[in-house]
C-alpha cells in the first residue's frame, strides 16, 4: 500500500474525530472563540512535532523563501477561514449534514488543480469527482 494512501486515510479518520469532538465541544460556546483555541492547540502540538524531530532548520529555510512563505501564509489564511466556517456550520447543523458538504472541498480542489496547476483529470477521475459531489449532497439531505 502506498505511503500517501496510508497518510490520507489517517487524515480522513482523524478528521472524522474533528467533526464529532468539535460538535460536542461547541454546545454552548462561540464558534469563533472555540476555533481560535483549537488553532492555538494545533500550533502548540505542531511546534512540539518540529522540536521532537529537530526540524528547526527547515522552519528557518521556509522563512527565508519569500514565494514559499507567501503561499504557505495564504494556505494558512484559507485554512483558518475553512475552520471558522466549519465550526459555524457545526454549531447550527448536524455532523451528518456538515461533514459531507465539507468534503465537497475534494471536488473544488480537483477543479482548481486542473485550472491553476495544470493537473490532468481523466474521464475516470472526473466521474469519481462527480460521484463525490453527488454522494456528499445525498448524504447531507434530510
């Protein structure tokens, strides 16, 4: 089994816990404040990972590469916006509605990768993306 697949599967499993634990934690809280706390915890955790792996030189390398840093910063801003909207959606919706619609990000990512990065999309890939879109909508319907 390919390493990328294992990592992606682990990402999917842990993301499922984000939805469940986030929904439970948001019961009587402000979604934006909760997202800020979540971000701080994630930052502390990831700084710990970098420290344990002794990868500080990689951090400084990134800080000296203007183009890479710009796109990483933009990615961080997009991720923060995604978290804000996700937690706002969880606050007012059910996990079984919000999580599938959130996964439409797969559809948007493939389309953006095609247009912005020139990634190839075969008919089979396109059919799969279409099925993801249809499936997400069907699962979210009440």
